[in-house]
């Protein structure tokens, strides 16, 4: 589904991504691991249109999507979450979900004026959808909480919830488990598995926690110094000598 061909992203003379080629199969939960500074987030940013590549191509379902801006990728169903969650802290959890662009039908001001009844109906639909999403993520009880009051882990769940307000096909998660307690991490893992199995989402997940990766991801891609070092099942990856060396070397 997503093919990355010989991708480079340099910052001045520094090669953050240095000729990486990656395939993410439709329906997979693909893991992306590697030591700090390996270029994982930069690779995500290029795929998701946040950064232009220095060279190389990104192809989605046979279509060249290299350098398309995030909102166009969003409409193609390609979404990314950020290493640091970026919720609207003074709005409630439910309102945060209802705000997701593309969830509303995007009426003009005139239509809004003439079709107030329809807008109200649409708002009820959105509200119901938001509550279903919260139910799915097991945080329905937080619907009226201000997003700013959520714990780090709950904010990550909210991030995941935002992808469920639109019809995402492939979701890139950058360190969704960072700073999250064990219980919540497993809730997040379950939500990812269910989204994958029940709704057909494809995921690419950057994560340091190897339990999480092992439980969730097949295959796992390992990056080091801007390059792809290995790809395989979590078990194989952990026995791979080049991989062990890359981690010990940092
Ligand atoms: P990872 O996510 O694997 O930890 P990153 O992709 O964030 O790694 O970073 C890879 C390397 O690129 C790091 O050495 C980082 O300092 C560098 N880098 C990332 N973004 C920039 C930037 N905007 N300007 C300069 N260097 C950057
Ligand atoms: Mg990173």
C-alpha cells in the first residue's frame, strides 16, 4: 500500500534519512524501531507531507504522493499523530473529536444560515459519532472532561480517537506509548488491534517498548543512522546481530 523508494532527507550536510526503502502492506500493523536519532520521525514526516524529501519517492496504492501536503493526504485517508499530543486543552474531549476537520460536511456560511435545521441534525450525528469513538476507546466517561486535564496516556487515546472521526486507511503513530502507564498502554494496544481487525486500518507504529511492539507488530522495520537495517518478525529482529549492535552502539 505505501512504498517508500530510496528516500533521503538531509538537514544541511546531515543525512537524517539516508536512502531508506520501506514497504507498508495494507492491513498490517508495521512497527518502526531504532535508536534515538535513527531518522524514524523524519521518515514519518516526509511520508505524511510535513517535510519535503531531499530525494526519493513515496507511493500510495500505485499513486505518487511525494510531497503532497498533509490535508491532501488526510483526504486520501493517510493520517499521522505526533510524538507530542496536540489537543485543544480548553475544550472537552467530546468537542475535540467533533472538531476534527473532515468530520463535518464543511458548509458555507450561507448554507449554514439557510439550513440551520440540517446543521443541528449534523451536530447530533457528530456528537453520537464522538461518543461511539469514546466508547470504543473505553473513555466514554471522559467525554465532558477538559482535554487539558487528561493524563498523557489519555491524550494519546484521544489522538487515536481523532483518526476514527474520519475514514482513515493508514495511520502513522509516533511513540504513542511514550510516558504512558502500563495499563493504559495495553488499552491503546487493544484499540489499535481492534481498529486493525474490525475496521481494516493499516498502522505504522514508532515505539520503544519492545513488549508493545512484540504484541502488536508484524513486520518490524529497524532503522539506524537514516537507513533500514533489518525487517522481519519481532522475534527475528531481536536475534539479529546488526540490530543488537546498533542498539548497543548508542
Ligand atoms: P528518531 O525519531 O529516530 O529519534 P529523528 O528523525 O527525530 O530521529 O531525527 C533524526 C536526526 O535528524 C537526529 O539527529 C535529529 O537531530 C536530526 N533532525 C531532525 N529534525 C531536524 C531538523 N529540523 N533540523 C536539523 N536536524 C534535524
Ligand atoms: Mg522520533
